[in-house]
């Protein structure tokens, strides 16, 4: 009788340990599948909704400004929601950060209707699992003769609030840049 009780307890322990092992394995596989993948960023310089011109240096009422109209596609290949927060363009001279550009929140179209840039005027995006979305963005910066630059980088904070930054444009002529054009194809931002 005592032997039967011991065998019953051993059987129950084996069953319990097997169930725990299988549950943990299932949890780890499920977690791996949800987290595999990444967020890809694609950009395309386009004509501005404000002045119908490609990116470049333009005379405005307050002087000269660097204006960069941009489409961005965000492709989330993960099985969970991801966040791209405070997407912006940053000017650099060599390896030295010079200044962040201003993110335009909206513009008034030809019918006088206010239309938002980005995600309803913000430059933070919540990406659904396994999705791709496109946004129309506009970045501006008033010319400051003391601020020279030769590259522009794209920056944002990811879901874990980690700062990410990648090369966007080489601009060797800085404020003297002329004859810019829009992109024919989408450009993947290297990650």
C-alpha cells in the first residue's frame, strides 16, 4: 500500500513537472514568435504640400529656411505593437550634432482647410503588429549663418525608449545647396 502511494506521488510529480515544462516551452516559443522581426523605415523625398517644391533652401518671410518634405513608410514585421517616438531630422557637421529640425504639425491647403502632417500633427507613431503605414511629414529650419552642416540624420526613440539615429542625407554644400530633386524610389533607412 505504501509503495502504491509513493508511486502515485512520483507519477503526480512527473505529470506536474511535464506540464510546467510544456507550458514554459509554449510560452517561450510564443514569445519568440511575437518578438521576431523588426521595424523597417523607408523614406521618399517628395514635393512639399506648402510650396510644391522639392527639399532645399527657400526664401520665406523670415529669411531663408531649409525645408524637407518627406513621405515615410513604417513597416512592423513583429507580432506585437511597436512605437516610433519623436521622429525628427538632425543636422550634423562631421560627427558634431548641430541642431534638430522643426517638425511641422499642419498646413492650410488651397481650399483653406487645415491638414495635419505626421500622425494627426504629431511625429510619434504606434504601429500595429505586422503592418505598414505611410505618413506625410514636413521638416523646417530657419537659416542661421553660424550653423554649418554637411549631413542630415533621421532620429527617433523606439519602443524601449532607446535613441536611434541613422544617416539620411549627405549635404556637402550645407546652406549653399541648390538643384535638389525628389526621390524616384523608396530608400530604406539602414538599421
